């Protein structure tokens, strides 16, 4: 089986379901014409089909290795990355004055989906750079921008994000990495960071690390953290890589999946760095990068859902096994009702994940182009949904893909298992999905539910029954009155209920335009949207039952 790019499907949702023409109508994104969109997605599709997909299994079978202090990447990865960089695919959203295309986040989302499907391990590298570009554009000094941005935008240099430490995972404020002022305006960075995606490699001239650290006068917790640019090689007077900085990868993690993506433990020993943003303002600057990455990670889940679905459908159309109770069957497992149920589930969840991620991206673009607070709030509310549902869908769809393959799915040679292994981490990093849900019922309801109620109104305007929006409204009302721990107890159920309701809304709109899509919409309503009222009941259950057992009883 080969990968089939999804540009046509993506454009259908953009044009007929999600209203991308509103982005095109803004002055800021006037260059994103239909012809431009078609050309971008066509060329990106060729890249993914012809260059990235063929190296995917190589990355799984021949992981990146740390040899004599240097990370050697998987066979074929360097050439594939060169094609990404030379094609300008790192810089879709970067500002033109920095060498970027200046195109909408929506187009980057489309391209990132295809790259994630084709080779998730490699696609992580440009995704990290894209987030760093945005952080530098918003927070770096003009001097730092002049040295770094054009190189990262071009793909000559790559970017990373260094947050996590052994004792500071989701609780970033517990970090211990130190930053001490030098006489020349730079800082000496010392500490250890773990789980650093693409923390070192041999594919680019330089690697630019954004590192969170604490100044000597930084208060404990997240308010005392600053952000620093710490390059692998110190730029010389001409802006080219010069002497090596005092940092290094000391090990690579042995992971369940994503073997082609080196996840490094990075050690900084008085490494020279430069502050990004104000003193003690590191979290605000880093969140610019993290919010970009959260949508990007949701898109990674979507990308794996798409390729897992393609592989499962291809297998089901060829595999002859048993005899189904239908007339005029094909003789393949595609005839069996339960296999059809799994494939329909896979296709439906993939479509919904795509629509949620694109809707979030369109909202980001509209907020940027118009400065409208309502668009900004809509984007902020959709971001945790896109991240959590996109990655949950990726894992569920990949698992179903293994099931469709039967025993062959458990055998590595078929490739189905790799997708399940690769996607598993996406629900963990960039804020676990539980944290996304807590953010949704916490920060994202601080507007009194305005953004939530506006989306519920959109859903109600499409669906021909009011049980789903009514349940969401009732639950939102309840959450706004509940204490925070009761909110947190039901957060995951609330996020999933909202995602499933949005899915019914999107698929119904799609079926209105294209009647051939009605079977998927009907299946989704029966098997997924029907869960919304029950999920809302769970969201309002409160926290008391969660603490009814003592820790000793839990461990018995």
C-alpha cells in the first residue's frame, strides 16, 4: 500500500463546511487564493507521497543513534528533511520579511496533516521549528531575530523546545535549570532537560534550543522563569555556526514508538544563551510556542488516523476470510458487519478530527487577520479540543486498524502496529489530554462561558434535534457554578462531549452539500453523537466518588 494525500478532502471541508473563504477575504491573507491553496496542497501531497512516506518504516526499523556525542538519524531522513527545507515547507506561516510564505495557519495545518501521515517521526522536526519561529517573531529582540529567524525559516537551522526536567513535567514551575548573567549581556545556562524532541541530529547546520531557566532572583514557581535561546553552535560575526556551545545530548530515550525521532536528554554546562522576552516572562513567551504545538499535536493524531484508515481499508478490500451473511458480497472481510463498523468508526473519527483541527486553525487565522477578540476566544476554546480529540482519535483509529488486520496487525511487518505505537505519546506531550480538559473547564470558561455558548449555538443551528446542544448547555451552566475540583473531575467527559457534538455539526453540514456523505453522518449520529447526553451526565457527577476510596483501598 502507498499513502494517498488528502488535499481534495481537506479542501472540501475548508470550502463547504468551515468557511475558509472568510480567511481569504481578509486583507492579511488575500494571497491565499483558491489557486494558491490548490498548488500548495498538490505539491505538499507529492512531497509526502513520494519522499516522506518511503522513509517512514526505515525510521521505525533503524532508530536514530547517539554515537560519540552526535546523533545519527535514520537512513533516508537527511535527504527527506532536505526536501522539506528546500521546498519551503518549514516556513508556510512565517512572515515574508523573515523569508516565510506568510500564508494562513490553516494551510500549515493541511500540510502538517499530510506530513504526519507520511512520516510522523520526521514531521516532528519542522513542527518544532514552526513553533519556535512564532515565539521568536512575537518575543525576540530585533538582534536575535536578525541572527536566527531567517536561518530557521529556511530550514538551514532547526528549533527545539526545552521545558521538561526529571522533577518538572507538567509542573514546569518546579524546574531547576539556572541562568546566570554574563558580562556581555548573555547568560550562562546550566541544567538538564529531558524528552527533547529532535534535541540533536545530523540534518541541519545548527540546532537552536529555546530553554526555560530561572535567574538568580527568579521567584519559585512559573512566575520566576525566563526563556533563553541557546544554540548548539555559537553564531560567528557573519551569523554562521561558529564554536560549539557547552551543551550536549547525553542519551536518547528508548521509546514505544517514534523511533526515527531522537528524543534526547540534554545537558547544559554554563552554555551561552540570550534572553527571549522580558525577565521572568518565560512562560508567556513559551506558551506562544506551546499553543502552536498543541494544535500541531492534534494534527499529528489526525495524520495517523488518516494513514491507519487508508491501510485498514486497503487490507479489508483484499483479505478473504469467512463468509458474510449478505448477498452479492466480495468475498473479502469488507463484507462483514463488524469490520464495516470498525472502518466506519475510523473514517468518521478521522473526518471529525480533521474538521476540528481546521476549524481551530481558521479561528487562529481570523483572530490574527482581524484582531477580533471573539475569534481569539473561539481559537483558544477549540485548541484543547483539537489537541485532545485529535490525539484520542488517532490512538483509537490506529488501534482499530490493528484489529481490522486481525493477527496480521500484531505482526510488525504489516506496518499497522507502528501507527499505534507512534501515536500513543501524542495524548501525553504538549500537556496531557487531561490537562487540556482541565484548561477547558478552567481558563476557557473564565469568560462566563461566552465562547462555549457561542459554539453551542452554532451546533444547534445545524442539528435537527436539540438533545445534544441542550445537554451541553446544561452542563456548561453547571460547570460555571461548580467548585474547581468538581469541574476537573468531569473535565475529560465535558471535552469529549463537546468534541462529539462538534463532529455531528460538521458531518451534517458536509452531508447537506454532498449527499454521498450522509451514511457517515448517520453512522456518526448513532454511534458517537448519541454518547453526548451520557457524557454530560458524567461531567456533572462531581469529584466525591473519586475520593471515596482511600489510597490504601486503592492499592489493595
